[in-house]
C-alpha cells in the first residue's frame, strides 16, 4: 500500500496526540487511526463509516439526519 495522506479530525486540539485521523485510499476504503497509536489502523468502507458517523451523531444530538 502506498503512503496515505492522514487528516486530523476538526475536533482535534491543535497539536494534541489525542485525536482521530482519517485517510482514504484509491480503492475507496477509509482508514482510521488514533494519533497516539499510529500503527493501529482500522480499514472500512465509506458506507460503513457513514453509518457509524450517523449513529454517533444521532446518539449525541438526538437529531436523525437523512
């Protein structure tokens, strides 16, 4: 696998090491990791990641999104 370009979450605290990072690969898969454990990477599809984010958002805000 070629080098991934990681992006930090918009909720990160500047240079803090406690944030989630995401990268996409040419296959369309999304890769997730915590910045303090960069060697542990979770790979998922965009569909599954979207479902996770919708579920978390609904759980936190109580607002269902379409």
